[in-house]
C-alpha cells in the first residue's frame, strides 16, 4: 500500500487525464492565502461519477489520500494536499444536467461555476443567488458551505442545495435528498455533506434551488464618518426587516485599496455597499428607508442607481477586494480570515478588530457581508518576515476568541480547512469529537482530504 502504487495504477487507467508534470502539480499546490506551496503527487481529471468512484476505490486499495479540487479559491488551505496523494480536479464535470423551470430547481455537475449556471439560466427568468465573490465551482461551494454577498436575503449553500450525489471513501455512490422542497425521511445526509470540505465524501452532482429574477434591482453606496455608524445602520436595517439583497461593509483601509487597484475615487472612510431587489416601488421604498437610517447614523453622500452598468461596476469592485488588499502593499502575502457574530454584537466585533489591527505592526483591512454578521480581515505580511506572520496569526486568534466570546463562530464562510482547525475544540467542545467519530465511520482509512475539519489518529 503506497501513494506511488496508486499513482502508477491511475496513470494506466486515465492516461492523459492523469498529470504528474511539475507545472500541473504547482497549479494544484497554490492558494490565495498564506499557506506554503503544497504539491500533490498527481492530479486526476475524472469526467463521470463512475470514474470518480473507480479513482476512489483505487486510492482506498493503496491507502492514498484524495483531495477534491474545484477552482482553488478557498482561503483556509481547504484544497491543499498537506499529506500528499492525489488531487481530484472536478473541473471537467461541468455540465448543467437539467433545469426544471416550473419547479425552480436545476441539476448540475460539481465543476459548473456559479457564473456559468446563471448564464445558462438567463432565458428562464431564474437565477442561482449564492454569490461568494469568486467564480467558484458549485461543488466547492457546497463542500465549504459557501455564502457571500447575497446571503442576507437568499441564504447560504445550506439553504439552496436540495439534494446531492456523493462518492464515499469506499467507492459507493449514494444520493441524498430529492427535488421535493421538504422531507421528514431519515437523517439529513445532504446537510451532513454540505460544509464537510470533502472529508466525508466527494460531491459529484447537485440539485439546487433557484430564485426568480427580480423585477427591479438598484444599488447604492454610502460613506460614514466611523465604523460604528456604518454597522449600526446595518443592525437597524435588519431589525426593521428591510428585505435587502446585499449589504457590504468596507473600512477606510479597504477604500484605499479600491482606489489603488481600481481607481475608484472613494473617500478613505468606511462605506456600505447595498443592493435592493423587488418591484420598482419596493426597491425605491427600501432605498429611502436605508438612506434615512444611514443619515441618522452619520452617513453621507448616499447614492443609488437602477442603471445596470453602475451596479456592475460597484460589485465588480467589491468582488475584487482580495486584489485591492494586495495593492496596499505590493509583494506582501495576506493572512485572510473571517468570523461571524450575532448581529447585535457586530459593531463591537468590527470596532475591536479594527483597533487590534491599528495597534499592531502590520497593515490590515476589514470587509464583510455584515447583513448576516460575517466579516473578514486581510492581514498583510512580508514574505519571510516571521514577526509579521506571528503578528497576523495572533490577530487572527484574537478575532476567533472574540467571536466565541460574543456567541459567534470562528468562520462564517471560509470553512475550517487547516487554518481554522486549531479553534474547533474551543467552539464545539465534545461535539467536535462526535464529528471525528462520523469521519472514522465514513472514512476509516482517513483518505478523504485528511487533516481538515477534524483530527483523527
């Protein structure tokens, strides 16, 4: 039993669809965060569920680790092969298998990206709402329980996946859930797999809930004198049940990054980016309500528009926030992390985090999907500077401790991967041991994305 034996067997079985070239290994050993390059021993490109099952059976026979790969946009080392083995690149499984417009659902393979699906849906009057920013694969989004800018209105992947097809660690193919909108039939294996990060099974098909395209959409931007005014506007908007579609916070440092990266021309101050969905009258009413709240909390220069090109420009800038952060100190590497807290504690959490960064030796920015209490930091470190890295990791620890102290969670959407695993016991206690028991039951050899989410011997 060995990785080398599995590589030899898979090369024979897959031919050109099994790669061991240095360039291909490097592509699958990179990440957008601070983790070092971590190369797999080979990369497999399956095209069907049955091929995935055969690859898994081969790896199981040789005790070879398997790490699923979507588009590689995860930020906590979720898709890096820290124990070597095979990276399973699912990008060739990229077909939209069915669209049931009358039932408002679609069946897709895991390599379909969210943008590709919405392009396919354009003529139906429907869309898939979950938008994490990056053009991630839908399989990867389910595996990490992704959310993003629209979660405040439409929910996360947990609420928008109806059913899955999954290959287990022994090669069995199972189906979880159905196209029905609810069920009382047995354990909810769909929810168990969503967010499991490929540690319990490999997703090979998804049935997704769709939404109707709104009659009218408008976007708005508003600057604030301070963080608390912006976040208080968020809290009051949610408490008033305004059905806002997107509500994004950026701090002054992020605004500076947008100016450097995208020539945005923003005042270097905290801002809210907003989007409203509904009828023309409802959209106008929502914008008027939020503008009033913003004004009461020190907001100024509230600008809103229904013009598609202006909305596109705003959200393109927001989705490029990772690269805007890098523009603050070119050549530096980010330690990127996120937490999520109850909405009533959001202002305190953001303000304390910003104060921590300001008191440190490094540059950092705060940005977030604050409509559901989730925010992120990008902490910039000079490559090879151990003091910078220690500082960034200490700031991340303080964020995680703060989230738990405030009744929140160590991650709202990045997932656990390798980066968050050190905080899992503090959040979950004995429940983390139960997660490890589930892992041992479904993957006794620990070959599916080992070292992520849980720790087992």
